[in-house]
């Protein structure tokens, strides 16, 4: 495959910016164009629901210094949105009237917050959390609020609840699930997070549905539950997940997976010639799992963006990294590696749940499918090796043996 003369990257989040940097770091001398709808330079999202929302910082973690893109001769179209892709013509059009020919194209368009499909779900004054502006506005609202209702008990909802409590707001979290985060970590570990938030004063309304967002043209008044009770609120945050931004890909005729992502092979290629996808939108065929997975976490965007650079320049290397994410809520911090089925995999606990200092493992046919260290930080490399290495272990070994010796 001849070296491309021009690489266009649509989406200037962590995945797109990492791809641009990695291509240049590999010695590519050609043209790189990075298009991003956000007027700011690329930044990382995790601090938005953590430090920015809590008020310990006013800025996110920038992917690169401001001068980086000019110094690396990366054309950065800040505040420019791609409006159409024509794979046959190898062309990208944007909302500024630009037409950009490409030899290789990377789609890194990320996700948007899902809306709640109930009456009042489009009222002015509802908050979502995705951008720096969202985080700054929500932080100000938390600081002024007496009562906050958060719809959604996932990672964003849980981190936002912790942040709202640091601003001394009364916080209620509503979700149809019985235990928060159980779809990822199961009910036992989810219960650790539930109990932590309850100790910090969060009111859980679990197993309950939102029937309506109440209010009017002047803003939101509260949340009505399916049983008829209304929870009054100064601030309502909708945190019910994210939807991949695949409109461009869909309009261009690219194949979409059942979960809405863009289908890519093990090397992150779509079926269209020389078109790749990374990050939140990539429904990636993972050789280790033998199926497509789509991961909406920081490490996946960063690692896929870096990895795709080699394939843009002629290699055909599969992306093999295990999913990874982290969270910080109050004094609890944890890291999760791998991909568990919390219903069918065997849960093994090393340490003490009550003290919130432990490591959780999920065993599948004698192999570690996933591992999560909670307030313990010494075994990260060993946990990564256990997840990635498919080593045969027993539950007793995971509880008592030196973990490095098992990897």
C-alpha cells in the first residue's frame, strides 16, 4: 500500500488528536488535517465529571500543548464540523464550505448524551454532561442549588452525584435498576458504590421510572416518577448514557453494528476503502473476545487513536488492548480492566469489601475476564497481565497468592 499524501481525521477529541500525533511521530511527512466541532483544542473528558465538576480545577487535561499542532504541522480546523463524507470520491465536506480530498480517513466523532424520551425531556434548563462548557455550567448550577435530581445511576451519574454533594446540594438519583452500576460490575460491587453514596447523604430512588420532567418555558421544576410522586429540583441532570455520533458514517453507507457503532475489523478498518474508525463509535472486532465490542472510555479512544496510525501508514496490526476505565467518587478510587459478564462470571474478592480496599476478579472458565482494584494501587501491572494473558488460575490463588506470580 503506497504511503498516503493526505490523511483527514474527523473528530478532534482524544481519539482523533492521538491519531494525528501518532502518525506524525511515526515519521509521516504528508499532510494531516484534523477537523473538530469544538472551538477549543482537543481535551480529555474524564476530568469534566471529576475535578472540573467538583471545582478543584477550571480546565480539563489538554491532549497536547497549544503550540503542538502548529509545531507538528498538523492543520487543526477548530470549530469546523464535517457535514458529508463521500467514500467513492475520497472527499470530506465541512460546514465552512471546505472540500477535503483524502488518501486515508479516520472517523473519531465520539458520542453525545442521550436524551430522556419522556414528556418534558426537551425542556430548557435540563443539564447533560459531555463538554467543558457543560461541566462549567453544571458546576455553577450545583453550587447554587438546594436540590439536585440526577436521572441515571451509571458512571457519569454517580460521579456527578459525588460532585454535587461536595457543593452541599441535596442529591437524589433515580434509575430503574435495583443496584447502581450492576450491568458492569454486578450487584455485589455495585452495592459498594450504593452504600458509599448513601453514607454521603445521596438519596437513591432505585427501581423507579421517570414519567415526566416537570416545568415550563422558564425551566425545569422537577421530576415526576411513574408512581405519581414529584421530586422537586433546582437542577436536573440527565445521565442516561451516550449515543455514538454515526450520522456521517450512516449517510456515507458505512455498516453499523447492532449497538449503533460503526463496524470495523480487528485493524480498525471499515468496509470502505482506506476509511477507519476509532473511539466511541468503533464497533471493533476484538480477536481476544471473538466478537465486536464498543467501548466508551478514555483509554480506548487514546489507545485506538495511537494504534490506528500504524495501519494508516501501511501496516495491518489488530488492536488487542483490553478495555480499561477508572473512576473517583469521594475517597474511593478504582481501575477496571477487561470485560466481564457480571451475571455469569464468577466473582472473587481479594481484600475487604467493608473497608473498600479490595480487588475484584471475574473468572470465566478459569481465566481472569476482568479485574477491578478499589483503593489498592500496587498490583496494576499484574492485574493487566492477568487480564491480557489468559493465565489459568483458581479463586483461592487470586485471594492469597502473590499476584505477579500468577500472571
